C-alpha cells in the first residue's frame, strides 16, 4: 500500500487524482485557444480528448471501488472501536490506519474465544 491507508480509500484516492488530472488537462487545453487563437483549437481538442479519457478512467475506478466496498468484510477496529471494511487477508483501518488481519499466521496476538 502506497499511502498507508485502507485499500478502498486508496482506490478512491486514485480516482480523485485522475479526476483532477483530467479536469486540469481540459482547462489547460482551453488555455491554448486564448494563447494561440484559431490555431489553439487543435491543441484544445487534443487536451479535451485526453482529459475526457482520464475522467472516464476515474469513473471506472470509482465504480470498481464501490463494487469492492459492497463485498468487503466488515469488522470492528481493536484500536479505535469504529466499524471498518477490510479487503483481502490484511488491510488497514479506514480511520486510525491500524494494520488489521484475518490471517492467524500474521497476527501478533492470538485471541481465543471461550464458549
């Protein structure tokens, strides 16, 4: 994990970054019209297409994160006590960034439940 946050939040972060990048490309493209007049329309068109592709990819990432979020394991964080979602065998808490695991081999404490 790159930013040391939960996996779902990282997917959402990349979607947000692609959205902002795509919008920035489109704004930069329209600046070409202001700078070069009629010749800048080609520049603007190219940047509009790349910006739109970036926005469509970000929509796909947000959709993918939403689908993953519906099937994620819900559990209560032992540190902050808030309910969080977990993808895979290890993940981080969405709120306090504590490393969580469902794998008994990777756990630092063995918890036993008495019946």
